[in-house]
């Protein structure tokens, strides 16, 4: 258990000044390391010892109040996507969070709990557990006296060797909205290859998704519970150029596989109720 208000635990969690002067927690375990900014409770780095980073971070990311960090695991809450005059993907990722608890668990994992000061009708907590994998749980409690409808999502950016080399598996036979075409389709492929801009919301799926990356000789697993939607996104060439906080060629080195509840999978939460969206990110060697 931490004995510092900042959540610091000597040898496991260190509070440092990160990019833009923002407060960052550096997490170390015997099997991995990670970094988390209090701004947006944004996990920007996770890496297993001896392996490439699991998450992509843009070299052009902003690190400033009111700006989202580009890369890592942006927390999308309480809405997904743009909203006139408001922060895209909700306010959670551009607000400062507070460390509630931190601990080194019996198995050597390091766990951090953070909370967002009660905002509107919600009590929101994030629990991150770092070991040889990365577990994240976003808990939302309805503290109002009426039911609420919201969207939530871990908008995870994965580091890959080359967008042309990877395949995304686990979404076959799932219906999806192609946001670029504005149409719904049924996924026919058990192994999706990306050769253009892709921006799809897969509905009603609890499936584990795998990213097979021969270039890095690894397979990334994206497990989720409490979420019915999976988003697959790569901006490709033209959108990458339009994004000020994203390098023109960075689309080659990332893919987003996002886990949450979006659109018709939005969450309806009765007064006083609480729900948890969980994702577990892991990797293993890809057999040649
Ligand atoms: O999850 C895919 C998406 O909705 C894309 O449409 C793209 O806008 C991406 O999110 C990034 O959104 P952001 O607001 O972080 O620039």
C-alpha cells in the first residue's frame, strides 16, 4: 500500500515530471514497466522485459491541459466520437485524475486506482494492474437519482512493426458499421489485413481480438469484459496528414483495437448502479 499521497511506492511507483510538465507515474515490476499520466489517467507506455513496447505513442502528441494525449490508452467517457463544442471522445481523457490507492500485490503485480472528481452524475474510477500483462478496469457508478446512458471505451493504440504486415483476428461473423462508408457489413474475414483507412465499430461482440505481427514475432491479445463493441481504426495516409498531433508516416506503426460500449451498445445505468469495463492486454511469441 502506498504511503505517499501521490501513490508512490519506492522501487515500484515513482512520480516524475513528464512531457509538458505533466505529472507522470513510472511503474516497474520484475517483468515489465509502464507509465501513466494523471492527465486523463492516460496510460502511455507498457513494455514487457525483452519485448518491444506494446503501445504506440505519437511523437507529435500534445501534453497540455485540455488536449488529449495521442497514443497509449485514451479513456473514452461518457461519449464516443465528436460532439459539437465539446471534447471529442468525452471529458475523462482531458481531466486530471487523482491517485486513490496503490499497492504491490502478492504476485509482484503493481496496482493503481485513480478517480475522477465526481462529475455530473458519475463516480468514475480506473484500476490499472501491471504484470506481464496490462489490465485496466473502468468503473462507473450512477450517483444521480435517474438512469443514465453513456458510452465508454479503452481507445488503445498498439505498436506494430508495419501496418502492411499485421493481421487482426477474432471478428469473423460480427456485424460492423463502416464509418467511412456509413454502411453496416458482416465481417467475413477471420484474418483482417489493412491496406487503406479503416474506421469500423463492431457490434455485440465479446470476442478476444488478436493482432498477429510477424515483423515483431508477436501476437497481441485484446480481451475484454463488460464491453460489447470493438473498434478497429487506422487513419492511413490522408487522415494521418490531417492530424496535427500525429506524424504523417506514423499510421505505418500503429493500429487501434478498442474495447467498449458504443452507439447501439451504449450503457444504460439505473440510479445507484455501477458497471465495470475491463480489458486485459497481453502478448506472446508468434510461432513462425
Ligand atoms: O476510434 C476511431 C476514431 O473514432 C476515429 O474516427 C478517429 O477520429 C479516432 O477515433 C481518433 O479520435 P481523436 O478524437 O482522438 O482524434
